[in-house]
């Protein structure tokens, strides 16, 4: 009995140390970002495009990267939802009786989730080269869309899997077809989980750099068309940190602060939306 108590106490304290350690690291990272980025951030940095020699210490801002990041993240997330939502509902409504097939598809999605984003970017670059296409906003959206598709699909799938099988049987007994069950019952019931998966995918999309470096290109201007190259905040941060000038590196922390604030705001908004919509779920 004493041995079991010792083991329980050991693992309880171990879990506490790990948990508080992760929280400490997270808070420390935020502290460093806010401390070093707050002094360098300004309205001109948010509202202006980079001027000539921006990465060598001249004036301007990262408006091009902010807008480009939102364009790519929004378009890619919408694309991931268009592909992923039918897949998730297919697995949990249409193919629910074929457990081996469903398990194989989920395993494939897990593999796709684990592939590094640079591989998606390199593959898309090869396809673009073969088709004689240039780096553009559209290419970045498509590449990032396929990158976050398995993330959205598996996140939403884990939520939908918790739906009681009796709900599916009851819906069939009332004469509902698979499409009605999928979108009018299952989707509505799991709407809060859908929003969580959507914002999880959006957060990954807006923070990824490797997949867009070959496909979206980079520009000092806000893209006006899908065929234009697009800058992103992660790439802007990378280029600023690569500068040998100290003031430019400090501006990189300001850009990092902007990206952090954007993700924090998205997280807060998602919690608010989640709490508002949850009451309307079945």
C-alpha cells in the first residue's frame, strides 16, 4: 500500500513539474517577445509597406506581410474545410460500418499531418516548375491548404467520433438520408468542434513559413491579384533576423509580437464564439 502511495505521489509531482515547466517556458517566451518587440513596434510598421532598403535599416513596415499572411491563411483554411468537411462526415456517417477502411483513411491522414511543411512546399514547387508557373498568392493558398487539410480533418474527426452511434440509428429510423444526417444533424451537433478545428488549422496556416517560401514567393507590396507573389509574416521575420543590422533584428521581434498578438486574438475570439454557439448545438 505504501509502495502504491509513493508511486502515486511521484507521478503526481512529476506531472505537476512538467505542467508548470511548460507554462513557465510559454510565459518566458511571451515575456521575451513582448519585452524586445514592444519598443520597436510602431503604427508606421503596421500601416506601411517596406521602403527601399527596409531590411538594411531603412524605414517602412510589414503591412505587405500582414495582409499576405491573412490572404494565404484565410484562403488555405477555406480550401481545407471544403476538402476536409466532406471527408470527416463520410468517415463518420457513410462509412461508419467499414471500420478497417475508416481506420486506414485516418492512418493516412495522420501520415499527411506528420509530413514536414517543407516537403509540401518542395512538391508544390516541382509541380509549378513542371507546369511553368510562377510563385503566386494562389500557389501559396493551394499549398498551405493541402498542408492544413489533414490537421483540420483529424481535429474535427476526433470531435465527431464522440457522437453516440444511437443518434445515427435514430436518424435513419426517422427516414433521414446520409446527406441530411451529415449536414443537418452531425455538423450542427459538432459545430463548436468545427470552429475549434477551423481556428487550429488557421493558426497553423498563418504561422507556417516553409511551405510558402517556394510557392508564394515574396514581395514588398500587398498582392492585388491571385497571380501576384505574396509576403508572409514568418518569412518577413526570417529575413529581418538574417540581417546583420541590430535595429532590423529588433524589428523582427516587433513582427514576432504582431504575429503573436494575432494568434492570441484569434484564440480569444474562438473561445467567445465557442461559448456562444455551444448552446445551439444539439
